[in-house]
C-alpha cells in the first residue's frame, strides 16, 4: 500500500504482505485464516488482514516462539 502520505499507518495488509511480515508463505497465511487463527476480510476475491488482527495473532501465538 504505497502512498504519497507516508505518515499514515498501514491499517490492512494483503496476504502477500502478511506472509512477508510473518516470514511464511502466502499459503500458510490462507491456512491460518481458514483455521480461524488469523482474522481476515474478503474484499471481492482478495483477503485483507487488519493490522489489529495481525498484532493480536503475534501477541497470542507468533510472538517469537
């Protein structure tokens, strides 16, 4: 989500961006969503993962373990 105004925080991430942040594959992101371990919103045919959902996931399950 490149923007001219970089002072705005990124509120949602694509599956690819989420995969890069978590250092996993996109397929793993889709699996986490399917298993309801990571909340996502479907926008047309694309997943969007809210920042709050990603932060909650990291705090509960992925926090450096």
